[in-house]
C-alpha cells in the first residue's frame, strides 16, 4: 500500500504541474489536507513530510487532533457546517473558517476570537448550484455579506469557497468554478481585497486549478478512503 508520504509528494508535484499547465505560477495552489475521519497518526505522518495546512469538518474531531498535534505548528482550517453554538471553540482553536454563510455566525466568531491570536481567516461559502439542501449563500446575497464581514474587526475576509455537485466531465467541472472566480473578481471591483479561492477536491481539482483555485481541499487522494 502506498503511504501518506508518497501520496503527498505525488500530489504536490501534480499541483505544481497543473498550475503551470494552466499558465499559472508553480506555487500558486496550496494543498489543504482534509483529515476528517482519519486518525491523528496520518496527520502526524503528513506533518513529518512537510504538510502544514489541515482541514476538518467536525468541531470535536478537529479539536482532538489540534490538541494532539500542538507541538507541530500546524495551520487548522474548519471546512464543515458551523453551528452557532460551536463558534467559540472554533474561534479559539482554528486559523481559518471556509464555510461562512451567515452574518450572525461571522459576528460571533469576531467577538470570540482571542486578541492574542490575530484575525481569523474567513472564506464565504457560495451555494453555486442553488441546491436547496446545501449550505452556502446564493450569489445574490454575496455582495452585502462580504461587505459586512469585511468590517468585522477580528476576522480577515480572504475569499470564497464552493462545493459544487459532482460532475464527471472536465469542462462541466470548470463551469461552477469559473462562476466563483467571477464572483471574487466582482468583489475586487467593489474594493474588497480577497486573495483566496477555496475550490477543488480529490475528484475535480484539475478543473479548479484551471479556474484559479488557490486552495485545493484534498482528502481521499491523499489519505485514502474514509471509514
Ligand atoms: C470531505 C471534504 C473535502 C475532501 O474531499 P475528498 O473528495 O475526500 O478530497 C473537501 N472539502 C470539503 C468541504 C469536504 O467536506
């Protein structure tokens, strides 16, 4: 069986290759290692091989891994749905939240972010396919939410995130990512500085990189299937 160290090296090479293929800088795309439902031993193996950024979907599981890796200087990203009653521990322990879709949640995170930690990095999640069941705001609501979040003192608005419906074909995969990129460009035209597009997972990261992704969130291709 191929291990985490080998997978990590292959994926990092591939991200650099794809960035160049898409006429971007080889270091333009950051790998976020999604460790949800994998043991902390895998996080430590990836950290030993040089991986710094890790993503978790569930608060308690993420906190346990953060506690068990204190000495490693890792950067923790919360990428799951955030309930209002869980904001405090997230504000106190994570470095990024990718899934903000309500001003109320953002306000709480800003109020609860400890001064000593520096601002919490935020991406706004867009429901790019208009799915009724899914988290994320509609594109229409984005300009107002972005303007409000940008003013919260203990948050740093970094950009946008999406989780499109799975599409098999490369061109079809590009389409929602292209729309997210254009939404970020439009925010920039309105004077909001954003530098992050959090898009692309194991099955569609090539398409996301072609459309300007700066953070790909990869679980399965790095750590194998989840339990
Ligand atoms: C689980 C998850 C990922 C990783 O998905 P893989 O297909 O395993 O790479 C990325 N982003 C989010 C929001 C997730 O929930």
